[in-house]
């Protein structure tokens, strides 16, 4: 009985180990690209701020042109 339980335990551990392999690979890949993704995210935030400021300036310019004096 003990040998059967040990065999089932080893098989289960082997299956779990095989299932974990792709996730370990993905985690290692993420650790490699994380700094670049952080830089990319920072650039995206800066682009969004610039775009927002540009539209705000365009709105101010439009209101200056359209106001009658």
C-alpha cells in the first residue's frame, strides 16, 4: 500500500513540475524585459501628458481667436 501511495505522489510531483516549466520560463522572460517595459510605460505617460497639454493649448488658442473685442 505504501509503494502505491509513494508512486502516486511521485507521479503527481512530476506532473506539477512539468506544468510549472512554462510559467518559470515566462517569469524569467518578464524579469528580462521588465526594465524596458517600465521605460516604455514612462514614455507613454509623457506622451499622454504632452497630448493633453497640446489640446489644452489649442483650446485656449481657439478661445482667444473666437472672442470678439
